[in-house]
C-alpha cells in the first residue's frame, strides 16, 4: 500500500509540524509529509520544513482580494500536493464552508483546549480565568462549525496553582506534540471511523488519548 501523503498548513512557529516530521523520521507516523503550506511568508515553520527537505509554498492571504479568493488559491495549492490527509497545525485563520467541505473527512486540526470547552482564541487565558484544574488539547476533524468537528484525540495536563498563560501554554504544547502525531498515525493506518459526532479508533491500542494529570495527594 502506498504511504499516505500528508499536507500540513501552518501560519507560524511550526512546532507541531516539527513533531510530525520527527515522528515520520523515526518511523512513527505511518505517513509522509509531502508538502507544507503557509499563509505567511515569515512563518518559522517554513524553515523547519525546508530543513527536512519538504516542499514549501506560501499562499499569502494578504495578497488576495477576498477570503474566497484566498481559499480557492489555497485549495489549488493543496490539490497540487495530492494529499490523502490535510493537517491544520497552527493555521491561524478561519476557513469557509467551501474549503472545509472539499476536504471533509480528511482534514484534521489541533486545538489548544479540551474541546468542546474553549473553542476559539485565548484558550489558556480563559481556562485560567475559570479556574479549571485540567486543561489540554484536542485533535479533531474539521467541519464548518468552528472547533466542533468529531474528536479524534485529546491530551490532558494539570493546571498548577502558580500557572500563568505562558507556563500553561508550554505544558499544553508539549502534549500537543505527542497527541498530534498519534492521531495522524491512526488516520494514516486507516483506523479512524467517523460515526456521527464520535470517532472510533479500530484495531490495536488506543494511540489517541493521553492523560498526564497526577492524582491529587491525600
Ligand atoms: C498550537 O498551540 C496549536 O494548538 C494552535 O496553534 C499553536 C501552533 O503552534 N492551533 P505551532 O505553530 O505548532 O508551534
């Protein structure tokens, strides 16, 4: 069977992209990152892709007259890479229905909260303001309903008393780097079955959740 081709779309730092590439390099991805697309020319992730010898393309939203024009250019670039799976890894723009429908069922996103809690922006700040004790990340299939698609994988971390937005974000990011490659691997192995709002992971060990919350002493 051909190795599934993965196209990753980014906007910035690219640490989740780096985690995918590292997993591929060590034989833990079951797929191959064939292309990286960024909507920003200054995205650090483009350098990471280049260091791994992966083709990169910039589709700059700012040079397109409308969201529709940007998204059709983005779709043309994605299609040119002939992906089996498209991963939004820190892509910081909201995608319209036409784009999402085009890739539905083969479009994953990583979001820095335990969805359905905290969709949207500033997830760590909002979690701290609410005083939650457990926070984390979610990999989900993308649907037109923002941050509400079927959940593939989640990772949880404890919120410490002295956490601020920076320390909490760092702890969640570390777990994102484990959860995303696990979810992508399960997809590439053909093990994810979408059943309505739920995703079943068939055959083999669950690679799609991780719990790193220590039990409360006493
Ligand atoms: C991550 O926290 C991801 O969950 C969110 O944007 C951030 C991207 O970080 N969607 P990076 O570019 O992968 O380092």
